[in-house]
C-alpha cells in the first residue's frame, strides 16, 4: 500500500494490492451491521454512537434526533469507500485483480475515507479491547488467531489513516 | 460587488458565559492524535496550536474542556465530534 500526492496538487492516489483491496471490501459489511443498530447494547455500538448527556432521560430525548444524522454520515462515508473499491474491481481482468491498482481521491474523497477508516478502527479497536498502553506485539502472540488477524488489519488501517490525515 | 466571506480562526477555546454549557472531549486509545487535532480545527475553527493543546490535555488528563457555549451550539458541536468518531459529552457549567 502506497500513497502519493497527485501531481496537480489536488488529492492523492492510493496504490492497493489485491489483498489490501479484498480486506477493505470485506470489512464494511460488519461495520454496516453496527451502524444500523445505534442503540444496540454492544461495546462497538456504544463507541460508534457515544453518549452526549450523562442523564439517561435527557440522553434518550437527544438521541431521537441526533443519532440519525450521525448514522447517515457514517453510512455515507462507508458507502462512498465501498463504491470506490467496487469500481476498481468492476471490469477488471484476472491480471488486474492480482496487480496493484490505483485509487484516486479528491479532497472530499479523502475526508470520506478518513471517516470510513476511523469507524472501522473504532469497531476493530473496541472488539480487540485496545488500550492506551496496549503492547501490540504481545497482543498478537496472545490473541486467538482470528483476533490476531484483526489486530494486523487494525495496524494496516491505522497506518493508512495516519497518512491520509496529512491531507485532511 | 461580491461579498467576501471571512474565515474566523479561533485562538482561544470558545467561551460564552451567558449560557454556559461545557463541551468535554474525552481521551480514547483508538483515535489518532493528529486526527483529533484536525477534527478540533474543523469543528471549532481552532488554530492548530490550540487544537494541539486541547488534544494533549485530553490525552494526558483523560478529558479536556473544548468549548463553553449555548446549549444548542454545544449539542451541535458534540454531534459533529461524534460524527468524526470522537467522544464528547456536554454538561451545564454549574452541573
């Protein structure tokens, strides 16, 4: 995975290999499930849609109108990223599939991708119980295989978001 | 004649004492610090130095008071912070 600023000074080009594209295409389905359940009593839903008020009654009233807008923004970011990735696969030959492909993002596209990546990191980071002083190397040795894979993906998404933020 | 739009860059946290609702940003271990700094700049129009200071305050102390303003504005800002994935709550200043 590589990122380079576009030669016209507007936006960036993201170079993705087939495995990176596949990972990025598969994860949104799981995130989307959480985004459709903002009031579900799970740690991930609580993290994606955190409280605004400490008082339960006031919070419940506030959520009636605020959560939908937050949800719409997050779903729109996810949908845009998914369409960007799908467009790369559309009409691709077998050779294209295994080669590196370029995703050109304008400034608005970068903002949407940052939102999408951040929500994915919030989902994975919450599931993995990431803490301030988490030792990722130790975690990867101790976690069961499927969680160790998610930790790897979390690292890749962190790298990508960290670089995109420079252009945000 | 065209009207020019003036961008106001805030150099101090927004404080409006007449209708005091605090917007509190909470530290979390997942959001990247550079990202939080950029979000504070975008949501509140804060200068980079101030956004950096508030981010570090949240990081070191667990939370930071990022604005004091009328309730409606505080709700709007908290909602924006939530849209960006940050954790923020609001509370009456004397509460």
